[in-house]
C-alpha cells in the first residue's frame, strides 16, 4: 500500500500562483483612445475595446466606460486567466454582457458578471457584444503567474 505522503512529488518550481489585478475604468487607466479603439490598463491587466462591426464609434466615456453593440472586447493578463469579474454599472448592463459571452462558465449576480475559464490562455475575447450597450465601472482578473 502507498500512503498519501508517498504520492507527493516535486514540480521543479513549476507551481503557479494565482494573482488578481483590478482595472477601474477611470481616465488615468485609459492608455489610448481613438474613435475605433481604446485601451485600458492597470495592475497588469488590460482591456482593449475595438469598434469592430459596430455602427457607433468607440465612446469617450470613463467611470463608467461604455461599450457598444457589435464592438469587440479583449481582456489580457501576463499569465493564464482563470476568472474575470466584470463590474457593470447596473444589472441590465450585466445581463447584456452575459448574453455576449460565448466561452467559459458565466454567471450574473446583480451588476457583476463572473466568467470562470480553464486557465489555458492569457487572453479572453468577446468577439461581438450582442446584447446592446454595456457600461462597466471596473473588472478584476485572476490569472496564474
């Protein structure tokens, strides 16, 4: 018989640590803006909003940021993403965002949308917002470092 302590092994330092970074959509965290794209970045996490096929230009709003129907959103981190929590401005925006997410396990609680991912990529893409306009105050990304 083998006891549980005998099953322990060395990973050679490959163990990953979960790190969480928060990005608040305030002017200081917007790194670039044009009518076709804006880039937000803080605490090692980044969100890029591309106009995509939207008929509306990327909006010059902060706190909350506005994302229009048919625009593309890309979230990235320096390590494999396991969880993203989007803090929307209200519950209807959260529902609109949830309806646009096609990957991961998605849940909504009031104005927050939580996406649980398999940790296989440092990038998460919403190819097109389908539920209409979304307004977000912040997001929190947990990733493996």
